[in-house]
C-alpha cells in the first residue's frame, strides 16, 4: 500500500483494507472521488442483509438493511427513517465524506473533517483567506 494512504492514527482499518485491495487489483492508487467507498459499503450491506433474512423480497431486505449499524470504510453506517445513510463529521458516529488536499510533496492528506484531519487546510501560495 502506498504511504499516501497511511493514516497516522491507523484506526480506520476497514478503509485501509479497501485501499490495499484496490491498489492490488488495479496496480495504481485510487484516484476516484466518492464512488469506491460508498459502492464497497453498499454491496456488502446488501449482501449481508440478504444472507441474514434468507430472502430477496425487497420489503424484507429493506427492513433488514435499516437495522444496519456497523463500522465500514466510511465510518459508522446507520440509516435514518427515510432509508438514507446518516452522514456526519465523526466516523465513530456516522458515515464521513473525507476531503483531501495535496501537500507540496504530492501526497494526499486528510484536512476535513477535524475528527480525521492530519493537517490544516493550506491555501496555495499567493492566495489569502477571505475571512
């Protein structure tokens, strides 16, 4: 696995496993946006729900999916009453969409949300914050 993906706190093990599997299969770093993580998550959530209920009946499967409460590549995965994944800023509590920023050495660094940030957001040289 590329060191560009090593999280110094190394607590988000499932996401690291996804990145390793991706790099091994495609022999390159994952450059896709938000697609791979949620896709990986969705396939396994559906698979596990079908296995638990032993049925392909959509209503039965949806009821089982709504019971999901697990840690995955995006953090804690749970669903609300409208069947939507719950997103938040702390992967221990909800799914997180992470924002990266490339540093000057070309490596990706988590900069948001603060709960998983490895560094602060840095503006490109010559730009000043509006605030």
